[in-house]
C-alpha cells in the first residue's frame, strides 16, 4: 500500500462546537436590523443554528420582521459573510424562513426593556 492510498483522518476542528456556537452568536449580535436598532439575535430573528466543526460550516435559519422588509434580498448574504468571518468557520448558509412569523414575543426581555416595551 502506498502512502497516497492511506486514508487521511478527518481534520480536527480548531474549536469545539460550544466555542464555535459562542463565537457565532457573538457575530450575530453584531448584525443589526435596519428598521429596529437591535441586533438580529436578541431581536429573535434567528430560528436555528447548526454548526459543523468538522466541516467548519454553519447553517442559520432566520426570518425578518416582515416579509416586505426592504433588505430581504441582501440580508441573508450579509449574515453569511459575518458567519464566515468567525474563526473556525469557512462556509455558511442562511435560509430565510417566514414560518412561524416573527412577533415581538420573540424579543429578549432586555430588548423589550431597552425599547420601552416592558
């Protein structure tokens, strides 16, 4: 058997899944909704994160505050770019979903307080 025939082990991720999740969430908190001065994570626009440390990839399921949002076409690309800036993440995919619809109940308590809605 030649050296080139020996299967290579899967790459060892630089960061654990928990570390990557913390960094991904921190990055999401740097992206702000264009209409409400709050980051998209605390606003409740993120419906799901799937992080694959072996592939250095993150999938994000998110929504917008309204289907007619003027940034609906460009915002997912901006979020993907921000995810690729996270150390340990090489690729990202954002799926924009509308079900369930976003409501203010998805906002964190601190956001409600900041916006004077509590």
